[in-house]
């Protein structure tokens, strides 16, 4: 949805921790997370809106979830469902992943 947006991705060790992080916090629009071969990239229109994430696997979008409207338990269920391979291929994703060093998002400086 945001072809010019750049993401800094943080690896998360467990689905439970990822569910907590996506529901308990508001992240900058350049935030992304990786778990189990899936990327969760902030697809929100602003930090003020509901936290929406595009879910990417092998450069294809396989989901879009508004975690800002989920409980931690609901988020965990969605994440486990995606990890089990229950998703729909929504097409190619053209996200740009940047290393944390040299990141230039004005909100992260």
C-alpha cells in the first residue's frame, strides 16, 4: 500500500511475544517484525490510526491484520494460523527492508 515506505525489521522469538508487541504498543510506520519466516510490516496510514500490518511470506503478501483492534489472544491465534500455512496469496509485495543502522525515518531520528 505504501511503495515508498522503508521498514526496519526486528526478529521476534515467539508467536506469544509477537502478539503482545503488536497489541500492547503503537509502533512507528517504519516498524516491521519477523517470526517463523513471516514479515509483519506496519501498513498503517499513521501512528495515530489503528495498527494495521501486512503479512509477507517469500515476497508475497499473505494477509493483512488490524492488530490494533485485536486482543493479545486473538492476535496470537491469527499468528499461529498464518504460521500453519493457512493464508491467501494476495500478490507480490514490494517492501524495502533497511538495516537498523543508517535508518532515516524522521520519527526514528
